C-alpha cells in the first residue's frame, strides 16, 4: 500500500485534490478535521490541554473551548508550538493506525490531506507527497472569496507558512491548480506513476 500526502498553501486547492481522490474511491484522511476530533475524544490530548490551559480548555458539555484555545494559540508562536507538541504526535499516530487498518483491507492507496505536511514533520508518515500549487495572487483572491476575509489577513496567514519554493523542493510531485491546468489529468498522471 502507498501512503500519499497531499499538501499546499492556503487556498491552493489541496482539499479539492484530496476530494477528487476520495471520489475515485481512495480513502482520505483529512488531518485538520481529525485533529479537531482528537482534541475532544482523545483522553491523552484532553489531559495535556487541560494541564496546559486549565479546566476551562473545555466547556461544561465536553466540547473544546475554541475561544480559549484560539486566544492562547495566537498569543505568540511559542504557544502554538506547545499545542502542536500535544496534537501533532497524536494525529500522526492516529493516521498510522488508520492507514494500517486500510492496508489490512488490501487498499492499494490512501491519502493524507495535510496543510502542514512538511511543517509538522509528517513527510516520514507517507511514502510519496504532492504539493498543490497555485500562484500567490490566485490563492489570495480565492481565500478572500472563500473566507470572506481581508487581503491583509490572508497575506499574514500565508507568510506564516513555509514558502512554496521550499515545499516544492521537498515533495515528490507538484499539481498546478492555477486555472490554466486541468486537475484530473495531473492526478491521473501521478496515479499512473505510482
């Protein structure tokens, strides 16, 4: 079985590419969604977050206190690192368990969709990797429309991520999602190579 990582910057189209794989019958692990679930259902994550932030890290109904987490997370970079040290290892081990389950079912391919595949050191959890690339101006316009946000806020979020050039140098394949290249032929080409 091949574990394929799909990554890309904000509004690059990585979730679209991952959804194409899912439509083709390939199991896809969406790390952002699963990380949010693990922060609620994984007792180790809950304990660590409570130890870090206090009992009010969770609301009385057991859900995550998103405001408390966000306020802490965005206060400074070190705080983000502290939360990442709790969540990232659990996500990685959860993905490996999930992938093993699919391998037992004789799946030839699984996909991990992860915005921070490189930043979170998840490259070693996958066999091959794809970067979904779109030019900066295209990404900014997509993100503004999608998130109903300002250009300044989107640019700040993009600057907080690894530069695309650095990501391109570390992945196995690049899919261009700039509006000039069709996605499906690029995906099929990669599948043929795999």
